[in-house]
């Protein structure tokens, strides 16, 4: 019996803003403090929406967007906020259950 596989691309699954938000949220939980991982995730979402359109809406050049979310990208917080806003998304902070603040 031969196993048949098909190529899977995350961008095909990012059809709605809700899909994109859930993908980014899951990545935030997995990324820890890895900015390159988050840059790649933002790149996935931007590509699913169209890089040129996302760059224009974020006030970036297309090349600047590719650089920010590329393998060596290390986008600033301001750039990430611009990209998220262009995608109709925003950062949100929630309390982690079971973690107490120390004084």
C-alpha cells in the first residue's frame, strides 16, 4: 500500500481574520522569546493576505515587509503593530492562570 501525501501550506488555512488571529495566538504561546519565529508567522499571515496589499496598508515598502518578516527579520514592535493593524488584527494581553505577581 502506497501512502499518498499532499503538500500543505498554512497560508491556505488562513482564510479569515479569526483564522489569522488564532494562528498568531498559537504561535505566541509556542514562540517564547524567539522574534524570528514570530516574524515568520507574521510573514505567513501577510502572504495569505497579499504582501503588496499588506505592505501598502502598513505604510511599508513591499521590500521592507519582506525584510521584516524574512528569515533574518527582527521587526521592531512598531513594525509588528503596523503589520497587525494592516491585517485587521492587534496584540492583546491576558493574565496567565496560576502565576502570581511578586512584590
